[in-house]
C-alpha cells in the first residue's frame, strides 16, 4: 500500500469510527472527578476558568514521580474501534493490560478514556488510594451516557482540575486537555510549590486548529510558577506539526523527555512522526522509555504504545 493510500485509509478509518457510533457532544463543558462533577456553558466568558477544587492534605513524593501516558483507545470494548485500530483483544485482556502497565505509577495519563462501568471498576482495582479527574470530550452511546475524553489518575487527590475543549475542522467531536494540580512533598514535608499536570489529546486533521489549541494551552501553563509535566497524544502526523509543537512548548521553558533509541517504542504516523510525547519543567528526568504492546504479556490492546517516565524535584535531597 502506498504512503498516500495508507494516509487516506487512516483518515477514512477515523471518520468511519466516529460516524458509525452513537454519540453526542455536550453543549456545556464537563469536568468530573472521583467525588464530583460540574457543567458550564462553553461560550460564557465568565465560565472559561471553571474548575473543580478539592481540599487535599496528600502529596506526591518529590523524590520519585513515576508517570505513564497512554492513548488507551478502549478499542477492546468497541467493535468498530477494534477493527480500525487493528487490535485483536477482549475486555479481560484490556483490563489486565491496563492494570499491568499502570502498576506502581504515581500518575496515569490516559487519552481516549472510555468511562463505562467496567472501566470505572478497573480504575478502582488499581488501589484504594488512587483518585481520578476527567475532562469530557463527548458522550458515547447516548442511551448509556458513557463519557469519553482525557483521564488523569493519581495516587493522591488533586487540588484542582480544569478542562480546555477545542474543535477540529472535520471531526465534530472536540479534543480536550485536562489541567490538574497536586501537592508535592520532600522528605514527607509538603512544600509550597505545586505540580501541574497537563494531559493532552491533540486535534487530528486541522493543523491550524491544533496550533491554536496548543497556544491556548501554553497560555494557561505560563501562569503556573511551579514544576510542570505535559504529556499525551499530540497527533503530530507531520514533521512540520512536530516541530511546531516543540517550538510552542519550548517558548515557556518546557523540555522534551529524551528516550534512548533502544527503549523508544512509540508508534509513528504514516508520515514517520511520533504522536506521543512527555515534556517537563523545573524537574529532573530520571529515565524514560516506552513499551511495545506487541511484545507485552497481554498483547496489542491499543494502537498506541504507553510512554513511561520518572522525575524528581531539582531540590530533592536524594
């Protein structure tokens, strides 16, 4: 199959995937977490900074912050997604793969999360100390009201969670970004600086809209004075869009997480570019790698391979 035909097939599959499903896009933004949810009008300027806030006396260990970022696709739970992503798995494999690949992570960043009752139970199975925040993109299966979007799970409760929703030029379903903040501790003492986590699902087709989405994102990020981790599926299909992403995020001092070639199993677009990245600021990178699902115990349960990293505070004593 030629490169052009392969690219056309990818676009066809993406459009077919969405148009073949029952879904609707909420007229209002939706942000929810383990304890609460909020809806607010998209076009009301007074509501653009609407967030969920929590009181939390728990903190991430600044000496070791382990994260995984993964477009989980939920393909095993949806027949059409399974076909278009060329995955061959069942619900049990999906659950076991999720639990295996997220084990012992402090932060779990999921794109294309599919929050049906089974997945909610799987999240609970990670451990009682874990909580989650979600920015909703659209509602799958209108009768069942299953939220989809980006999901951030942590072994501590977030202090705040705020959504950003942007639209593509072709697909009617928006892409969302989730901003969450957490306490940090050094030697069990909570420090003043907070960690900002930015979980991204980038716009797919319109690069103009993708760059606008990213610019709005960094404007929000620039108002945070503490450490930042930015990760997700940026849908950078071309060399130009990849360069533009790095240019935009580096403008506020974000550093790309480097991976040794023999540990880099990130998937690439049909045009040879990686989709998935982790960037960071005011932290020290310990190590980073990605796992090839084809070689994993549960097999290929998504069309993206998960990306792992560990960080520590620059001032951490150990």
